[in-house]
């Protein structure tokens, strides 16, 4: 089994050398879901679910989060990251969640040229988390609520498409495990080989990304790395490992990474829709590609693999015996 994982990793590393092209992600206007015309509503659902199966990524317009709120959030984020490194690392801001680089990296290809704050939803309203950044709290509360609402809504569309109630995501997911991540990618004049965020898939149900116009996000599409062209008015949505497992491989959790920019810094904010740690993740139908597991078990296994090898294995660890031909996930 270990030989299989090593071979898969070597294969994934070779993909780094493939030609990179710029592509436009599927762009979906969510206003279609509330249109009075049923044909328009059905077409919008089909576009969401089709992109989740074919790309694992898509962009959304008319998503309910105002440009004014995005701008306020971005302004507060920039102010936060401008404070000196020593203060960010030691003053306990945002639930003492500041992280930089890749502590477990053993070589440059495993290192992420970035810094971030990871804030659980349960801590977003906690005044003690903000210190002198009083104005950040009100904006974070509003922004987190809007992202949470959108993530739950999109999750319900995806589960309903496979014949299950819209309450599936609501019943599985928990504010204690959902979180926001504020990212800052400093300009990196050292080498284009250093990544802002190493190749990976997301260990959640789905992720919503609000990024600036600098660009740098790349994803794997048709065995090639594709550069995602930024869209000022859109949010990016991507399927996570847990939705791939729950959908029995219908929806795809796709490898992605962030490349650095030699001259410009980049900011983004990601919302991660996660279940409670003890939630059982199983396929919506049988026969299943993956065995059942809890979110806690999945996270523990990912962390153990990263600690031992420097890389995430992810869903292949949870394949039902003899189903290796159906692997669609990959490693970090």
C-alpha cells in the first residue's frame, strides 16, 4: 500500500512540469435559483452540479455578499497583516491562530510562502480575540455569517441534486469546526519554484474563496495545471474531500495550489464548510467507493501522513478494498 502511495506521489510531482494555461472557471449566476421560470432554476442547478463533477471548481455571481462588505473585509485584513511579524506571532490575536510557512516541510517543494489566521466560527464574535483591532470584529461577524449562509445554501443544492434533503449539510456541519482563514502571500523574489500554498485538496465539504485581483490560484484540470483568471465580481467555490466521499465520487475534490508573485503581494479569505468531528461520512448510495469514517478520523489520518511523509494522502486511505481503479483524489 505504501508503495502505491509513493508511486501516486511521484506521478503527481511529474504533473508540476506540464504546461500551464489560463482558463476561465465556469461562471454561474445564482440569481437563476430564485427565478420564477422553472427552466431557468433547473439550468442553474445543472450548471452548479455539472461544474462540481467536471471541474470541482466554479465561480458564482449574485451570491448575496455585497462588494461593500468584501471591500471592508479586505481593508481590515490588510491592516491586520501589516503589523510586525513578532506581534502577529505572539500577541494571541484571533484565537491565537496565526501561522506562517509549513512547519513540517522537509524540502523547498513542501514549503508554503504564506501566512494566515485560522478563526473558528465560534470565536468570530469573541471580543477577547481582537485586541486593538476593534473595527475588525464587526466586519468579521457580518462576513462570516454571509459566507456561512452561502456555503450551506450551495451544499443543500448539491445534496438535493442527488436525491437527498436539503437538511443533510445543516445536520452534519458544525460552527465549532467551520472556520475562516485569512491569507496573505507576500511577494517572493527568491524563486518561482517556491509556492504560496503547496498542492493539496481541501479536507472539508466545500470551500468558498474571496480573492483579490493579483491571481495565483491554479488547479488540476485534464492532467494539466490551469491558472484561474481572477474575476472581481465573483467568489470561487470548490468541492472538498468529504463531498467527494459523500457523493461517491460524483463531485470531485480537485488538487489546487497558489503560485507566488515576484513583485506583488496577494490576499484572500477562505470559508471552510466542515462537519462536527464525530459526524460519520458515508456515501449517499451503495456500493460505496469509500468506507465510512468520522471527520475526526479523517483529520487525524491526514495529519499523521503529513507528519510522517510531508504529504497529504487523503481519500485514497479510505478506499474500500479493491476499488483503487476509482481513485479521483490526490495528494498534497
